[in-house]
C-alpha cells in the first residue's frame, strides 16, 4: 500500500475531519434512544417486549450484515458505499419517528444497517488513506464514536422536553448532514490519491478475488481478534444497559444520578480512545495494553458489586477502559491485515462475531439478574468475560499480519 499522506497534506487533514464527523453519527442514533424509551413506547403503543427491540435491532443488524458488507466494496467501491451509508442513515433517522410502530422498527433496523457499512469500512478506509498515521487517525475516529453517543444521550431528554421525543431522536440527522459534506469535500481533494489505491481498481498487489471471505473466517489470527473485539463490545453494551439499574438498586442513586453516571462513563471513553497510541508506546506493545484494559474491566465490574458506594471511581475506570478497548480493537482491525484487500474481509468477520456476542450480553445479564434477584451471578459472568479478553489479548494484538 502506498500513501502520500503526511501531516502537511490536505488529504490527511480533510481525512481526519471527515472521520471525526462520520464517527459522530455511528453511535448517537442508538444511544439517544434509551433515555426516551418510555416516551417512545407510549407514543407508538409498543409493548415492553417490542420496546426492547428498539435498542436490540441495530446490534442485530451489525451481527447479521457485517459479513455481507465486504463484498459490496468490490462491486460498488468503498468511497461510494460510505457516502450511500451516510445518506441512508440520515434518511432513516429523519423519518423513523413519523412512520408508526412497524415503520419505526423497520427504520431502526435500517439505521443499524447503514451504521454497519460505516463500522466495516471506516477502519479499511483509514488503513488505505492515512499512511503511517493509521493509529492516530483511528484514535480520533473512534473517539468521535464516544463523543457522538455522549452528546446524543445528554441532549435526548432536554430536546424531548422542548420539542417532543420525535424531534429529539431525529436530531442526529443534523450531524449526518455535516458528515456528508465533509466526506464529499475530502473525496474531491484527494481523488487522484484515492484512485491509486481504490478497491475497484487497485494499482498493485493481489487481485481482489484472492481476498475472499474464507481468508478471514478460516484464519486463526482473525478469530483471536474477533474474540477480543467481541468481549470488549459485550462488556461495553452490557455496562451501558445495566450500570444505571445496578447503581439504583445497590448504590442508592436516583434515576437522574444513575443517568449522569452513565454520561460520565461515555464521555470519559473519549479520552481513553485518544490515548491509545500513546499508551501502547508507554507500555511497550498493544498486547500489554490489551491485558491492562481487560484488568480494568475486571476491576470495574468487581468494584461495582463489592463497593457500589464508590461508584464514581468505578465509572471513571470503566469509562477509560471502554474507550481504550474500542480504540485498540478498531486500530487492530485497521492495522493487522496484511493488505487493504484482506482488511475488508477481516473487518466484516470480526465485527460479525463481535456484535453477535455483544447482542447476547445485555440479554444474558438481564436474565441472570432477574432469575437470581441480585447482581452476584451477572458479575461473575462479566468477570469471566474480562478474563477471556485478557486471554485473547496476546494473540489478538500480535504484530504478525493477518492474511
């Protein structure tokens, strides 16, 4: 792979701006919904079980569609797919509150489908275009995920109070408009450089046919990375779903205080993500950083269970590790494949496995809590997940190329 990107070229600057603005759109349409779920259920006459689909459908889309997405890169091209995903995402966000219950759920799945395209192709595109600055650009890109989810979660209730829940959950469509403009501008500035490494017309390297789905799904190294990513995603979405309830039940927090704790959890993740390249250098390798992140997750869940009164400490630790965890995982997806052709297959495979595990986490933990009437069994399950993450870290973050 060749790249002319450098800190002084317009390509790297416009790329960084574009990936930040796109990153703002890839989690906010999901995290802005839970604070308003009761209003949405009442407004659309949803049953509690159906209301649960509102947050589960995007994760289901991630899991089901991620392995199907890479092939589209060969047929349509990554640049066009990112643009199409943004346009589809903006349209689905804007119209879903006004379509009735069935239409709302269908549009929510389409939101997840559009985000899936961004999930898979963002690390591939950064790998292709950022040259030697892939870790730094991935850090700011993934940090934007945290900023977007924190921003929309924070604004959801005030916007609903001012204009109603329908307008509130339509708000992320505004961010999509800026992302589309930034992406189009970036493409216009670096078109000549991008054509040299386009998936549809590669200048050099193996033919696209050589990078099939089997290259990822039969590669043991890709599976180690998928398990690492899956444990990170499972613990993040489970913590995002159940930490407020746990703090209310065991820490004596009010609903508002528990919501603020979750906001802190999301916002602190931005710093954890941005510091991934620096921390990897400080500890000596991505393998050691992965182990450190797993230990942090272990401390977070154990601390919440044993000493919930110190919730602020645990939320600070949890915020850091969730940001660092997703930042490291996405960086590995971008950097470990041997070339950009296998990168799109690895990205799809890893995210399919990872989000399948992530979708199970909140369900299993909620079921264990309901069956046992407490948080001991869920905590044990989550500690096992942290241990699994630690066991996979050395091979997931290996310097050996995948493919």
